[in-house]
C-alpha cells in the first residue's frame, strides 16, 4: 500500500480529544493511564511477579467475571476436574494481568520494538492471499492480545478495518482508539451497520477483522457445537465472505507472559462460503477449539460466551 494512504472515512468511528476529558471525573482515568505507562517500562520478570501475585487474589474474588469464567469452563471442559479448570482460570489471569501491565508499550515504544517483541508463525498464509490480489477477512477469536495483530499489520502497511462498540468512559475510548489506529486502519461503530466495513475490505483493500465468538442472541445466531456444549454462534460469515469477495484467514493472537512477547499464529484460509450457515458456524467454532485447546490461558473466559441457550431463556450465569 502507498505510504500516503488516507485512512479517514467519515463513516468510521473517529473520536477526538475534548477539553472536557480534563474534568475531575476523569482524573482517576488519567492516573490509571500514568501508572500503566510506568508499569509497562518494568522488566518482564518484575511484571510477571506482579501478575502472579494479583492473579492469586483475582481468582478468589466473588464477582461476576469469575462466575462467568467458571460457568464457561465447566460447560466447555466438562471432563476436566475442578482443580484443572481452576488452574486454567489462574493462568488466564496471569496472562491477562501481564498483558495489561505492558499494554501501554504499544504506544510508548516504536514500530521496531513491536517487531522485535512479536513472534509470527504462518505469515505466508496471509501473504499468499494478499499477493494474489485477493481480499482477506481475518478470523480472530477473543484472546487477551486481540488488539496486537491489527497494530502490527498496520505498521507493516497492511491496515485493518474492524467493528467495535464505543466504551462508556470517553477518555479510555479515545485513548484506545488512538492506540488501535496509530499506524493506520479504520474502526466502525456497530450501530452504523456492516456496509461500510464491507466496502473498506472489498473496495479499499483493508484487511477485515472478524470476531467469531461473540454471542449476539438468537436472532443473529445458529446453534452448533462448541467444545462440550452448544453455542449461539454468529451466522453469516459465508455471506460476508461472498459480499466482500474475501478469503477467510484464521489468526490466533497470544501474549507469552514468560517471555513478555506477543505471538501471532496465522492459519491456511478456510473454504468459505460453504453455502450452509450451520457448517460455516461449526467451522468457526472448530477453529477456536483447535487454538484454545492448545493455549486455554489465552482465551477471554470471562465473556458471556454461552449466554443464549438453545432450549431455555434462563441465563446460565445467574444474577
């Protein structure tokens, strides 16, 4: 892509700084940003030590996040013991806290630092498609390091187009957006519909960023197997692939808390569209299962992954 590429799109989400961000109600947010910036400069061994201590506390909290995680783990890994599932939860917290401690580095450090601190495997599965002039939608499950590929690819001249929901905290929302598109790319608000996203991939050559594991309710889902249970899985990726004339390339993003490095695994393009929504949905879930089974600590088990059940309206996470 050209170095003078214009990433601006009036239909994209483009939050800007407001003087109101300096109001007292946001001082706590700015303090957290300052502390986060300082922590990100600590050696990885120190960050890991802090993460392990905080993770021991986190797993003992009686909160909604832990309840969701334990329900998800019990339903997905019914054959594992409570001890095994608790170990996954603990390691997931170590991973998430370690990643969060170093998150500001994406902004404070350089492109070269990002390159030097990222291990990439299977990148040819992406370049084989892009070099042939075909469009790509990346299939990216919800791992803690989910933002890393978009930033790194944009730094290499391969900007990403994604859809997201604005955060309630306007300062956090603005800072997060600036970090995500610091080297280029576009983010569209979900409320604006999917057409601008499709255009950016099909006509403007952006890499699409598709999150396959969200539970959007019965209306937008089909029920297919997911680990040891059944999940309301987003339908329509086959249609999206057809409309955007794109290949679907799976990508699994990880943060290695032991090394302090990011790891990105690209996989061969999937045979989309198959013409069968259930088959497409099962293929997506199978991808997630294959990746997560190898590195379960990377996955965001705290999400409402299984909120919509096929045979009841009862929320499995309770009140």
